[in-house]
C-alpha cells in the first residue's frame, strides 16, 4: 500500500512506511487548512512552467482547470483527504495527477520545502488582513463607547490603589492606543513577509531556467511599484520560520492587551467596584447560585491569552536548535500558528460585540471618584505654585493625609489651624483644589485626561478609522 501511494518520493524505497509511521508523520489533518493557498501557488507554478516551455498551453490549461475543480471540491467539503499522502501538497498533487496526466510535470523545479514556505506566506497575508478587520472592529466599538463617557469620572489606579481621577473615556482610549499599535504591527508584518520563496527548491534552487520574478508577480509578492520581491537566500527561504513566529508574537502581544482589558472590566463589574454592568449576551449564570451573573466572556478572553503565549513559546522552542535547512520538526509550526490566528480573531470579534453592551453606573463611579484623596497630588501641585519645593510639598501633603486619618476627617474638611500647622505652605483657597471640575480642566495638556485633550484624541481616532475603513 505504501509503495503505490508514495509515488512522489518513493522511488528510492523498496517498501512503504508502516501504518504507525504513516499515522505519526501525517500532517494533512491540520495542514489541509493551507489548501486554498496551495492551489493558488500551484496555479502560478503552472503558469510559470508554461512561460519557460516546460508545459504547453494545453497542459497548463488542463492543470489549471483541474486545480480549480479540486479547490471547489475542498470548499464544498467533497474532497477526500488521505493521510497516506502525508500532507496537503501531496494530497492535491495525487488527486490532480489522477485526473490530468500533465500534472506529473507540475512539481518541476519545486520542492515541498519552498512550496510550503510559499503557502504559509500566502496564508499569513490573508490572516493579517483578517486580524486587521477584527482590530478595526474593536477600535470602533471602544471609540464609540468612550465618546459617550467623556464627562464620567472614575479613579485611576496604581497597585490597585486609588491614584488620581480620570475620565472613563480616557481609560478606554488607553486600550484604543494599545489595539492601535497592534494594528500597526500586523500591517508592518504583512509588508515584511510579502516576499516570494518559491524557486528556492529543497535548499539550493534548481538548474532549470525558472522565472522566479514571474511567479512572484502572479502571487502578488510585489512592492508598491509592482516589482517582484524575492527571498535572497535559498537556505534561509526554506528553513526560516520568522513569519509564523512574528505572527504569533504579534498575536500574543495583542492577547496581553485583551487580557488586561478583560481584567479591568471583570473588576469593574464586581460588586466591590460596581462601575459597570456587562451585557447578558456575554455573561452566564451559576448552576447552583441563582443570583450569579458571571463575566465568562471576559474570563475566557483572559484565559485564551495564555494560549497565545503558549503558541509563541512552542514555535520558539521548536526552532531554536534546528540546523539549516529544512527539518521535519518544522511541520509542527502549523498547529500553533493556525490556533493563534483563530484564537485572536475570535477574542477580538467577541470583544467588539461585547463593548457596545457595557453599561456604566454613574452613581457608583461618582461615589468612588468623590474621594478627596484622589486630588492629594493636585494639592502638592498647588503648594508648588505657592513656591514650595516639590519634595517639601509632597511631605506636607503626606502629613495632611496622616492627620486626616488620625482625625477620621476628609482631607478637604480638616480644621484650618491644624491643617496649616501640618502644611506651612497652605494659603487661603487651598480647599478649592478639591473641586473635580477644576482638577480635570487643568489636565489640559496633550495626552492628559481632561475633557479638551480627550475630545481631541477621540476626533483623531474617529478620523483615522473613517479613513481606514
């Protein structure tokens, strides 16, 4: 059985692999995902072979029609994958050869090594475009929610301790910046990988007069001027896995941003914070406790971020000790790559749908942000304006905080005499510092949480998203 079905490489062997080896070594169970891209690459290969006289026009037309038909069967779920043929490439080639005799010429000057490298780059171009669309959806939903809450204030936190007041919009825009950087990274990644490895052969190219530039143009591996972009070193081209690694790195980093957002809103949704109510469509209940409304979607996003981290480490560990050039270990790059794409896209799409359903609870937010200690730093700034060196101002405000705790009195309601004794730099009007409107209006510099810079940031992002849509 093995000898008959391994005709593409079995000439050197007197017998086929054992059934256990076939089961152990097959990859078609997962790399069939590359089928659409493998067909695209093979159609370009056939066109190139015709251009250099290896195929006649009739042979090329028959091969092309056969590949199109096989692609349609795969899309319709009507194609039978045979693990005996190991991978997506050999399955398609065997099916094509059974229908089109000239298909025996298709693999001329091509190895599965440069074939899969090409397939993966075609796949990653598509995957990067898909992630870009999903990131755009997240950005749009966050910007829309932020625009509705420019005036609503909450505490900003460090070490999970209340720090200074910020607007909800400013908080959301922090994540807009993160996901915006993710989008830029994937765009740069797409440009960087848009280079054609086909023609590198197994590791040292070919003695046949192939036209690599022709294939690159056919497959869209071109620069802005339409000039072909080719890999420069055949050894690197077939063994390099930087493209999957970079994709998984970008996915893992975006996953970190997703996880941090999820954690913030899991906390804000808790009874202890109560700043938001999450939409019913993305929460679940308890099988025992009837009162529960659990933030399962956000918890799953937080959990799936760990998968994205793990996939990156898997690829890094797989590649780190491999000598040049191709080694069968590299077959194992696809499960983590495919999983990172699907996981990231799903998380982004869920978040884009979830965000519009988030409802803020103004009363709880206002209660939390009314804590006058959130403006302790503003009081230190006030003392600086009175001529007190900052370190002394910091120390004096710290003394006022201690006095507030000792007397169990809000810092802005301390008795005047005792307050001035603790902070010699205080002058008339110091209590006005604790007005939130004043505090936010004074945070008017670029990147700050005051209403003016926040509205500017919103306008910038709305304009950017409108241009990119």
